[in-house]
C-alpha cells in the first residue's frame, strides 16, 4: 500500500470523526496501551513516553501547557537552554508520532475504537470517535494481521515465562548444590516512592499524605514484576543506578476536595514518563478508588512499554472501608506509626482503632491495624494494660481482619507474626502464611524480610530465611538497618567476636532494642569498654535497666532454641567481664 493511500484514507476517516471533549480516562488508557503494543512506535521507549505524556496532560486539563519547550525538557532530555527555533527535535518526534498514529488507526485499530490524533500545527492530542454508520469492519492487510499475531504470541510467551520463573520467591534460582542463590529469576522494575508532600497545617493532611503514599505502595507491590520501596537514607543520596523509577506524590487538601498529583520519573536520565492529576472527594470510597486507579495506571503504562502480558498488569488486592472519614484516617495513621513507632502514637491508635472497629465491625483493615498495636504491646510492652492478654487480643483482631480483608498485606503480615512469635507457636500456619505472602507480594522487600527473618530466627530455617532477607536487601536501594539483623544473629551463633563486630556495623538504630542488644554483645565481647557502657545506657533508656531485664527480654522473644542459647551465653560472658572491671 502506498503511503499516499494511507494518508488519504486516514484523512477521509478523520473528516467524519466526532470530537470528544472529555473522553473516559480508562478508555483512553486502553487505546494508548494498544497503540504501544501494536509496534507502530518502533523500539523507541521515548516515543511511547511522549504519547503518554501528551495524553496525560490533555486529560488532566493541562493541555494548554503542551509547548515545544516543556516537551523537550520533560520528555526528550533537553535542558533549560533548549531553543525550539534552532533545535528541531520536538517537531521531528511529534511528526514521527503523528505518522505512527495515522498508521495504527488506518490499518490496525477497530473502527469503533476511540481515536487519538495530533493535528498538524499543534502538539495537543485530540480524541474522537466515528459515528456508528462508519464503523464497518475494515479490510486489514495480511501484513497487519501477522504483526498483531506476533504481538499476541509475544504477550503469551511473557506470561508463561513469568508464571514459570517469577512465583513464588522460594522457587527461584538454585546453586549447583541445590541451595537457593540470591539471584533473581528476572530483573523486576525498581520503583522508589519519594516522601509525600502536603499543603496545610491540619494534622489530617499529613496523615492522609503518608497513608495515601503507603497504600499506593502496597497496591503496586501486588504486581509481581515490581519492587516498590520508600527511601530510608536521604533521597538525594540514593544511587540512580540502583533505581529504575521515582514516584513523586503531592497532596493538597482543600475543604472537601483533595488534589493529588503524581509523577513517575525514570532514572538515571530523570525523564518524565507519566503524570496524573486527580481531584478526590473526602469520601473514603473515593480515596480508596483513587489509590487503586493510580496503581493500575502506573502498572499498565510500565507493563505495556515493556511487553508485560496484560494478565500481569491487574492487581486483585482490594479492600473496603467504612464511609467514615475519621475511622479511615485513624487506619491510615498506622503507616506513620510504622515509620515512627512512638508510645504516644501507639496509645492514640489503640483508642481510635478500637472505636473504629466497634462502630464498623466489618472494617477489615482497621482490625489488622489494631492487631499490630496489640502485637507491639505484647512484644515490647508498649502501653501495657494491667490484666490484659495482648496476644489473645491480637489473635481476635486477626481473626476479624482475616474474615473481612483476608489477603491484604497488613492482615497477612500480622497473622504471620502472631503464628510464630505468640506463646503458642503454630508452625503449620506460619508455613501457609509464608507461602501465601510470597505468592501475592513476591518482590516486596518488607514482606521478604518479614518472612525470611522469622523463618531463620524463630523457625531455625537459616538458609532459606537468609536467602529471602538477602533478596529484600538487593531489591531495596536504601534498606533499613533492621534488614541486617538476621545476618548478625547468624554470626552471633556461629562466628567469632571479631566477625560479630563487623556484622553489627549496619545496625545503627538507637531506639530498637534488638539492634542495641546485638551491638552491646559485639562491643562487650571485644572488650570495648566505652562502647559497652554507651549501649548499656541506651538499653536502660528503653526499659532494660538490670541484667535480669535483658535476660527476660531475650527469653520473652521466643527465638529458636539454638539462637536463644547462643545469645544468653554471650550475654553472660559480657556480664562477667563488666563485673570484673
């Protein structure tokens, strides 16, 4: 077919099209995904990013901002000195994209599909559809059918490969002697979610911003080909070679409307590959839906541009919340508590979560968050209630969470902790929950660490547990210091005093009892008197005042017997050395 015929046919259809002022974003998203998957854009990721960028700005009501300069800087990698009069890159790329769209809608698209055009003389996309009388099936050339068949075949191949090699983590690469290696079966996309930004002094704004970001991270983590983390170190200090994308989320709460603006930036070139603006009402249903929509749009965009099969771009981890803003914000507050677990926050959450689940008994996420609060009370003595059984209260909350939000990340992780750390261990339940978590969230570093650390420290499966912990560290460009605890425990069991001193170097938290204890054993075993006194004082500040308090803490953790014995033996040696000085 001659180029002139293609162009003429396309122009003829376009003249009969009916322009759509505000098309449905999901429908536009499906069309853009189909265009990228058809191959008409060639092998250029930049062209796909350009199409996404133009469409997103137009749909967000910012189409007037689409100018040559912003396209060059945001998408095409030019700096602030870009001059459209002397550099034709924008005109060239828009021209190629315009031709690709003409080809797709002339030869590949169904006649009833929404159309996207970029008229000559403009960079703004236009959305339109054909009237029903013009929607007869097109006569497709044989070449186009072969191209579409190839795309379908490749998608199926990707799905089969991901199914074979991506799930679960425990069935990944093996070394020659049959033990698991720390190599991943394929490279997941690594997304760092930057600290959320918000506007205003109302404490609800901060709670929502942190919660919105954390919920978005959990939804994204349900896609097996993504590894989603938040930075622990200073964000600017992260190594761009260890990150594929950065997700920025800004939140502006204005009366009864929340304005959420999200941007996905690729590294190391810092190009904008996707952006989205949402205006969310302060109804909890709308808030939940906004998180799910954002996660879905990100997954579709990244998946389509990398050949991920459509079946793997649909997360199924859903949950409901009561239509009560205060109850929902109380639940979201648990995400901030996980970052900064103060006694004051613990007490506030215990009160408001208890009220929330009493008022709304089917609030599954609320029950899971309350289980976390009770577990922290049982493990660390946080705001202990005289005469109460915190482990039993946690178990009751987990039962309710499992009833109403059975496969949510927080529900499963709390059930996992309870099954292995409670006074009555249930190893069969721990194994079941471990397998389910690794199936649902196979590339989520925190989940890998939670499962792996407890496999090793409480069940004694050190090889398998350390393998998962190593994967969590490899997937996180800035892993928390706690991720290094399990390796340090293993060295405390089998290594020398000098090796333990090296193993505890990453354990830098000064308010985490377990990290302080291991540092205390390491410096005490190496006769570092000043350091020993420093860590002893830090433990006293956390309530471990006497030798008996420290011994009671270790026994209360109910570690696997071999680990507990090793820790108590080393602790006794340090006590004796201190007494002799």
